[in-house]
């Protein structure tokens, strides 16, 4: 139990434990003999009870007892009385085992199993639990079992809520009790039980309640834990929403055969060079959803049949849910000026991973202008050499600013129905912000700062569609910088949060975004007009974010940051040129999101740390370890290769085989020796340039 | 009590120690001396155990109080043909109680059941779960003769009749409805600071300078708001006098002592699993404590004779040294040492000059101590002051009832489940330190008028009503508008008073001198100071002996056994 210092074992303890071990060994040998020979005599069953009393962790013994019970219940002379006595025996054995070790998984599981037979009094269980939970109020096994018992008894959530509340009043340092409270409230919300119909009535009371715990003892984490749940309940709208799309609503998409387009009336956010004869439609939801297909999303245009569209989830894992979904529209090669209408969720079927239905159908439309290719594209591409050097960038000219201003607002979708529903959320957040500012004026408290940062961030995110700016971003950034100093053990976490807030700030207004937009102009380039490059270099970013505003980006400079991961980058479907030069990428597997970027042609991953460590640890901590996704795609024919080099570099093989690169820079990584480069050339036959050298 | 029992002769006639009076200090000394293998004779003129620490039936309390309220003329010396080797110094009794005021509002009910009551003469009094009395009970095994129940809560009262629960622990702070969030934070941080200091954590050590400064200054320095300061000073550290008015404060608490009090309180909460609060109360009343130590002494061979008055002290004619006592039966009993109940004092025979050594010592012995008085009140009601809770303590900090109130007033409600009164009834003990009887009465009445309805048709109640009218009227008006957040429901009727006893008690200190005399009950809530004094007296008479040595444990019992019944 909690708060009891561990004592060093004394010699006599050791003697006792070795005596116990000896006894246990003898029992165990005997027990296994019975078990293997399927002997279920009274004597044999009693022996297993003895064994379990000494060692409740013996799973085999629990399983043996289950078999024994089944054996007795199947006897021909079995009657209700004998069944009850057999099961009561089991409950007694479990109880004794629990006295020995209150945290024995096997014992609790066995009890559930016995109860599930339906012959035992469930009321008794509640009394037993009361006793156990009084002895150790935080034991999660007991709480877990309690939920099971309460459900079997059909005990009302309100009664259980009262019980949890009493436990919290006894001692509020109780994760299990707070957790149970959140579980019960969720159930009551879902049932729309009396008094729990409106979150806006219940949640403020819950905030008030948790404040008592947090202010009384800010060092106690259990209260904060519950507060985080409340914050989530306040911020998250149940129903998923469409946050942004590419192309944006009301935008003009210009598709040109080469990188040049005529007429500066077109915004860089929607002009696209396409040599594949198609362009993507990207849907970005505010939470992961499933069920996006041609019946839930209809695309009406003159040149494609809706049924032909194939919607694909873009997520790190290979699950069928994602925040980002993409479909490709084929375009005819002739001149075209056409309007495309996309309606999302007019027929039901889009469901969030939390089980809520997409219930706010939305529609957007855009115009497509296709200019057929004027020149042979292959000629152009051969000579092309994109070099993201400082001298090649020019501050984005003002001549086209107007069009940018217009199109900036098209980047995100404003959901009008949020306004009315969100008032209480605003109020709740504003109250919380005030409350934690007060706490921080009293004590210096890490988790208090983190919570304030989260609250401010949530408030900004909620008010952004109306205010069009992030009022608190400076303060949030400061809080995270502070936390990095105060709490170095969680430095990386704060750094990641800091990066995301910084990116949200950069993308929050057209002015700040424009500051990062540059015109790429290479003196050696043969192109007539200059593409726009978003430069987010030298911002000491450790993570990428704000993707919902960056779906339009075709050229992205992330060089000289501290990126360890590029998770989420798969959402940027238009990306054709990406620099990750001088970052902290440690393995090839971190590049996995790039596999989903079909238009990526130019990639710079030079001067990272790929290959520094022989073992790729991200494989085990990343949410998308390659080991999960790649294995399923494994094509036997492909892997049967005689090339030893490929076998030895299978990670490179799996990552790069899907790439469609023209140009790759990989110099400055441990892995990038000559041998590796030759492997790369083999994997990517289309590669034209490696580390600045033209390939044959 | 009226019929004088025949006095049986006592045999043997010589003891190591004679103890007169069975109050708690005397009983502990008798038990300690017996444990140290001394032969002890323990006498009490009363037919019951406990003297000024006893719990008495309702009818017996007034007569006990009044018998100690006057100084009767010393009885004539029973015989003048004393053996030549002794001088006789007759005992006189001191008047220890004054302004005794008994009011009965429902005579039939109470008279019939007088014996069902066990009223503490020295109430209100509780045992802190971790205080010296509990340690002593456990160490001596005396706990086996007693049973306790928990006093469930402490409240702070105000002049509107509200009772605010005292946030005395982490859980209580969390649950408290009257404190704001900032106050909760400040209070808990203060508790943590004290805990850290007591645990010896270096970074939270309270400086020596702070420890020697007044506790109230330290609380101010910590930025604690007035409400919390009041909780800490008067409801947890149990300060007696207004700590913020140095003009009237006779006992300014130092930080060091304040922190010790907090530590005691903190250690008391949760010490015993079935005691929810910090305090315990003995079933059948506080008188049980004296009785339990007497039993403990008897087990070790102490001889007990009740209903045995003593008339005179025997002193050596030549040396002036103590020799023995003369009993009411006329028998002379000799011993080396004597312990006297504070009731008695020794008067010099008129006209005779005492032996030289005695003359020097007597002035000290009869010196009147000027420690003021304590006003006590006992009230009996049929309803609890607070629904759903029956045994609890209420503290009225200085100035909480009226501006001139300079001392804390404490009230303890004990219900019939502690076998102190008829089922369904409640006994309220009230006390406050005071300079004189009038001041004391005013303090007790202020509490009674705030919390109780005093019926008008009493025989002896006229004085009570008139005297309290000034305080009461102001209070009455405000009750109706008491805040809805307050724990006491203003809509409810106040409990009606059935019976009350008000009296003032002298605060006589124990003395270690020519003859040792034990102290009267003090103004504290627990017995810590009394036990300290008792220990000093024991050391004085038996400097070589250990006070209940560890080896004397007959029943080595674990802590849990002292825990109260559930």
C-alpha cells in the first residue's frame, strides 16, 4: 500500500523466504502432477487452494481451478445446492488469496469468472469491496472490479458517483476515484440522465469541485489528472467537424503543365503544377474520423464521376481512420474551366473514433482551370536543379498580395454553428484561466503553468474563427519556455508544444504567414516564373503542426530546426519540394510520412543524425513504428531479391521504394556512405540527382 | 452522603505514602508510587472517586460544588490530650467554587433519573489521541479499565449561532465550504511547512528567531488571513487568551509552542482507525480516568478507603517535620510522605508558634495563587446543537461573541451514547478563563444565549435572564439573517435548555513544599499540563524512582487496543 517505506530484508526474513520457497516448490510439483493428469479430487483441489494462498500469482493454479469447477458442474449428479457450494468455495479461495496479495490480477480475474457463472450473490461482493476499499482506497483492481459489480447489479451511476465522491472526500489523492468519477459522468452524459442532460451545467460544478483539490494541494497530481479530463470535455465537440480543405472554398485552382503559369491573378495557395494528370482534394477534420467514401462525400464536377473517386485516409498507422483524407481528381488534358462542388456528410456514415457521428454537413466549391502543357515536360525536368540556398530566395512580392489576402481566408473552414453552442465553453475556459492565474500568483507550480498554457491555447483555438488572431500565443510560448527551464526532464514535451504553438502563431494571420513566404528564384533556372516557398527554417522547431493551414504548400523549407519527427506531414499532399536539412532526424523510419506524398520530387535530408544509432529506438516509441505498417504491405515477390545490399538495407528499401524523387540530398548523415548511396540509386531508378551530383 | 459511616480501623498504621483525595493527579501518583513498590494509603472523604475530577449524578453535583464553596470554621480538635511528641495542625478546606447557579426547567424528568447522569465537574475536557494522557494510559496498561469514543469534529462558533467546521486536515480543507480557494491554498501550505519543519526537512526549517517570536506574528508573516489565523490559534493550538491584544493576553503563545500544539493535533488525527476526529472522550465521563488509575494502584497493593475525612496533620514537635494524619475516626496513621488534595489547607493553631522549620515553610504553602478563575457551565438539552452529529467541540475565539471577550470559550457536546445522560439528551460543557465571577458568568451566558433557548419559567432563572439581555438581544436579531452557507440552519429551532449549572472554579496550582499538594483542574482542554505537574510532584517525593518504568508493563498491549469503540 501507499506511503509505507520499504524495509531492507533482515537475515531471518531471508531464511523465512527460502523456507517458503521450499514449501512452495513441493506444493507446486504435486500440483502439476494433478493438473497434468486432470485429477480433480477434493484433495487435489484443496492443494491448489493452499498453493494459491501462498502464491496468488500462480495463473496455472487459477486455470486449474476453473477446469475443476467446470468438471464439477458437468457431473451428472450436480444440483443447484452443490453448484453453489462449489462456487462459494472458489470465492473463499479468492478472498484468502486477496488477503495475501490485494493486487493479484489472477485472483481478481478468477472472482469475475466465478461471478459470471451467475450463481453467487452479487450484493455480497459490494460489501466485500467496501471492506477492501476501506483498507486500500486507491487500489485500481478493486475499483475495476467495482465497476464490474455495479454493472452486474445494475446499480445506478448516481449511487456509484456518490460512493466515489465519499472516497474523494476521505482522501482526494485518489486517481482511481477521480477516474471512476469521469467514467460515471461520461456514462451519465451519454444516457442523458436527469441532471446530466447539459454538460454546460455539470462541467462548471465539476470545475468548482476539482479546484478545491487543486488549490488545497497543487502538488497532488490526481486532481490535475481529473482537470485534464474536464478540459477535454469542455474543448472537444462531440461531433467531428471539417476544419479545412484543399482546394479552399471559393478558390480558383490553376493547373499548369509546367511550373510556370500566366496571369498573376492566381494565388500561390491554389496554383498547382501537375504532371500526373490529376490533382488531390484534401479534407482535414478536427479529429480522426472513419467512413469517408464516395457516398458520404460527394464531388460534383463535369469531368469525373463521383463513384470513381477513391478516398484514402492519411495516417501514420494503417488504420481506416484519420484526420486527413485524400482523393484524386483526374483532369482532362484539354483546356478546362469548371466548377467543382464537394459536399461532406450529407449522408450519414462519417464517424469519429470516439463514436460520434459527423452531424454538421458542409459544402465547398472551387473552380478549376486547366492549361495544357506547352512544352515537353521531360526536357524541363532534366535541367531542373532546385537549390534552397539563401541567395535563391526573395521576399515575396507585394504585387500579388491582394490575391493572397483574399485566399488566406479560404484556408480554413468556419463552422458557423459553433458560435451559439460554444458560449458556455468560452465562459468555462475564461473562468479557468482566471482561476489558474490566481493559483500561479500564490505558488510556483509546474503543472499549474502547463494547465494555464493548455487553457490559453484551447481558448485561442476556440476563439480563432471569430477573432482571427491568437490573443495569448506570446504568453503560451513564454509559459512553455519557462517550463523547459523548470522541468528539464520533460524538456522535449514542452519543446514540442512550444513548436506547435509557434507554428499556429505563424499561420494565424496573413501578415505573419507572408513573412515566411518567399519567392524562389534560381538564376540558373529555366523557369519563367517563380514558385513560392514557405520557409519555416531556423525556428528551433522540434515538431511540425498547423497542417490545416498548410495544405496548399508545395515548397517547404524546414531546415535548421530540431525536428526529430515529421509526423503529420503526410497531410501536405501538394508538397513537391522539401528541405529537412540540419535537423535531428535519427532514423529512416522517421521519414515514413513522406511515403504518402505522391508529388514529392525534391528532398533534402542532409545533415541529420540518420544512422548515428545502430538501433532505431523510435520504432518502439513512435505511434507509427514501421514494424506495424510495413509488414502488412509486404509483397513476397518484391522481397525475393538476390541483391544482398538491398536485404541489408531493407529499411531504406521499404521507405524509398515508394518515393518518386528526382533529387535527393542525404550527405552529412552517418548512414550515407558510398555503398548506401549506391543502394539508394538502385531503389530509386528515377532519381536524377544525389547530393548535388547528376546521375547517369 | 448524609449518614456518616462507621469508620473502620485501618491496619497497618504506617505507610510509605498517604494520598488524600482521588482526583486525577493524586490517583496517578498513588498508582506510580504503588508501582514503585511503595506502600500507599489512598483516602478520600467523598463516597466516590475523582474529587474535583469526578463525574457525578445530576443531584450530587450541586451539593459537591456547594460543599466546596464555603470555608467552614475549622472543626474543634477532637482531642486535646495529644501524645506529647506531636503537634496537631488542623485541616481547613478552601473555598474552590463560587457563584454556583443551578437552574432547573424540567424538574420531574431530571430528578427521577438523576443517577443516569455522569456530569464532569471539570468539563469541558477531552483527550487528544496522541497526548500525554493517552501515552500514560497505554504505558501503564490503565486503558484496559476504560473505553473511549471519538469526538467527531471541531467547530468555530460565531455570534450568529453558526458553527463553522475547522479545516484541521488536508481532507477537511478540501471539503470545507467556508474557505475560499486562496485561503485553502494558504492554509495547506502552512500545514505543509509545519509538517516539513517537524520532519526535519532542511529547506523548510523554521528559523530559531521565528520559533521564539509570538506565534501570532509568525502567522501574520506567513500571510494567513484573519479567519485562518483564528482557526489555527484558537481551534487547533487552543490558545486561551486573545493573542492579538497584548494588553489582555496573559499567555502569549510562542511559535515553538504553537507548532508543538499543531504537531499534537496533527498526530492525533487518524491515530486510531475508528476515531475520526482528534479527540477521545471516556464512556461514563471523565471521572473514569481517576478511577482507572486508582484500580491500577489497587492492583499494585495500594489501600483504598473512601468516605474517610482527615482532620489534622501530625508534625514532630521538635523538628516540625511531617509525621502523619489524624482521621475523622480519631485514628492516627503515619507515613513518610503525604500528598494532599487542593481542597485542604493547614491552619496554625491559634496562639501557638509553630516549630521553626515549619514556620519558614508555611507562608509558601498557604500562599494564595493569583491565577484567576475559570468559569464553567453544564447545560442539558434534548436536541443536538447540530443535526447528524452528536459529540463535538466548539471554540469561540476571543472577540467572537462580544468585543470585551478576551478569552476563548470552549464548548463540548456529549451525547447519551457516551453514557453521560438519559438517552436522547445531550450534555454541553462550557468553560472560559476569567478574572472574576461576573466576567465568567457573562462569558458562559453569551454562549448559552447564542446557542440555546432558555425558558422563562424557571425558579432561579431571573438573574440569568436580566444579565444576559444586553448580549442576547443583539445576538437574537442577527440569527435570522445568518448566511445560508453557514453550517447551522438558521431556520431550525435552537435547543431548549432543560437544566444548567454555572460556577466559577479557583485555579489552584499544585505545590511542592513542606507538604505536596496537587493542582485543581486547569483551564486546558486536555490533561497534558496536569500530567506534567503530577510527574514533577512524584519526582519531588521520590527522586530516586522512575515514573512508571517500562518494565511495569503487565499487559503489553498494542496501540490499537486503546482505540475507542465503534
